[in-house]
C-alpha cells in the first residue's frame, strides 16, 4: 500500500515555536507527531510512504534517516525502534513549493502513486484505533472499490472547521457522498458528518483536482475536488472505531500531550500530584521552586564553553 502524508502546512498557530521547526516535529510526550502518523501508516500495511513537505521542513527527512552512528550502541532502544520503522517502509519526500491547499499537496504525489489507489493521512493528526484507522478505510475500499474518507459527528460549534458530507447511509456507518462542502456556516451545513483527514483515494482524484477552482485564498481544497469526483462516480464516507486527536492548535496539542502522558503508568504516577495541586488552585509551582534569577551580569564564557 502506498500512503501520502501532507506535511507542508506553515504552522502559524504555533508561532513562535514553529518559526524554525515544522509543527509536525513538535513532541507528543516522547516522539514527534509525524512519527505517530508514519507508525499508523506502517501498521495499516503501508510499505511505501511519500511525505509532502515545504520550505523549512528538512527536519522531517533527518528524523527518518537511519542512525548509523548508533550501530554499536545498545542503550538507545527508542532510536533502534525508529530505525526499524524507517526500514519497514520506503519513505520518500517531495516539496510543495507554494502553500496552495491540501488538494494541491496531494497532487504533488501524482507521479509517485501512478495508477494505484493510495491512502492519505494528515501530518498533524493522530489516530488511536484498533485496527488502525487507515486499515479500516482500506477494508471499505476493498469492498466498494471506490474512494473512502473517514468522518465523525462534530458539534455545531465545530462545523465551520470541517469539510462536511451528506448522503444516504448504505450500511451502518457508511454513506454514499452526494454533497461535500468545505467549512460551511452552520446554517448551510448539510449534516454534522465532518471529514477527519484520513482517506483512501483512487487515481481519478487527480483529474478532479485539475478541474477544481481555487478558493478565495488561492487554495485548492480536497473537499471541493471530491465533490466533483462524486458527480462522476461513487465516493463513500465511513465512521470508524477509535479516537482521533487533532493537533491543530496549542490547546489541542497540550490536551493530547496530557492524555498521552496520563495513559503512561510511569508518567501518570508522577503527574498526579502536579495536577492535583493545580486543581486545588495553588499559585505555587507544584514540583520545584522557580530558579532565582540573579540581577548580576553573568560572567562571559570562553569560546569552548559556548
């Protein structure tokens, strides 16, 4: 299975943290977000992964490079696991030269995926599902031999943040898409089924992208391309078993970090007193006092110390 991971977003909602590092490299407890995404792709059966990057995203390539300098060390099992992940699938990179929307990022994979169906996972979303979410979608694809996208019910106040789909339910949790609308106002939303950012697409999507007009911001939206495609052939939306963690802004990133840390037995025991103190409303630093900042001018360091 080939999988495309768009990871070219500018990350403006995380500035200044993302001024010089990709948002996909922000840590989620002990590993960057993008590693979780690649792990899901591999667990779903991917053996060929294309990550679509942009300017300033070289760290993504470095992260999945093999750690040959660690070949003789046995005390870094986490890096050995990462190397094994990089060996289980061929990981390629291509650059989206302009920020022209999700559909344009996927179009960058045209010559890589060729005439094969392929999966798509967003580079800033973590799915915790069993079986993996992309595997669930691929099973639907093998049944219908048509594009399938993951959806979930979203609250009214979040409708404007999602592509929304509507259509008849052909079996429990599976819908034939008749209408797809990108981020509609609540009053214009045809349903509450929001596209979560995981897809299995077929090569016909590229022709649909070519026919899709850019929006008011000059971006080509994948939802609009799928609407065009759905006029010519079946496109399905499917709910899934599991939990999706959107990492799209600072609050969502912090919340997911907290959830993942709490799910670690070791970290939970150490975090519990910290959280209890915070919940009690204490103004003191819960673990250690803040280091005193001296008003004295620090001594200059030698070149070696720098």
